[in-house]
C-alpha cells in the first residue's frame, strides 16, 4: 500500500537567503579578529561546520587561526564573563559570613 502524502508539512529550509560567512576578499588569518570572532560561541567554543556553513578547507583554516590567536592572547580560551560576575557576587556574600568551629 502507498503511504498517504502529507501536503501541509512545512519545509525545513528557511526563506531568508544568508550571505556566505566568508567573502572572497576576506583573508582567514589569526590577526583578523573580527572575522574569527564570528565563528566562536558565547562560551568561547569553536562552532561546527554545519553551524558555520563553511567548506572543509575554510573550517580548517578558521580553526587553526582561532588556535593561533588564542596562543598569542588575541582571543581568550574561555569566555566566562557572565559566570565571573556570578562568582564575584557570591564571593562578596561569603566574605561577610563567619566560620563556627
């Protein structure tokens, strides 16, 4: 038996056409921080190829550029700004408590 067709399924493709993440004139280099920072998550992780919509060669170049920039301290290894604010406020409240022995 044939399965009935479902005519009202939404397509998974988006209607917006996205620009390619890397233009032909962009140079993938560890010094190009504005380009590199687009491919890092909020936590500081390197995003995957599927998320970035990059080719394999571009992803390899971006990954090596990010790693070089991290080693040269242009980029942080971790981005803990929100977590740091939380720990800072908890450290202040802990400082006022006294220990009972």
